[in-house]
């Protein structure tokens, strides 16, 4: 699966989470992005990563995602 497809699937799944689930996912991502060797500092994203995040946000705002129900039907 290509990176673009993976990102879209992640966005689609995150869109369906309730507030508690979103907080849990955020903590998982934050801890994943944290380098324990740097004393807990957040790792800076590369320009490519920042662009990918921006593209994902744009997709969400433009409605370019599927609901879980639509995915289940597929």
C-alpha cells in the first residue's frame, strides 16, 4: 500500500473517533514522535512530513474521505 493510501486510511479512521479515543491516539502519536534519548523532546517534522500533514488536513476540509460505514460496504 502506498503512503498516500495509508495516510487516507488513517485520516478516515481518526475522523470516526470520539473525544476520548482521539486523546488516546494523540498520546500514542506524541509518544511515537518523542525520542526518549533526547529527554522527551518532540522530534521536528521534515518539510515533506509537514506537507503530508497539510495535504491530509486539506483533504478533510474538502470532504475527501470515507466514513467507516462506506468503508465497510467496500
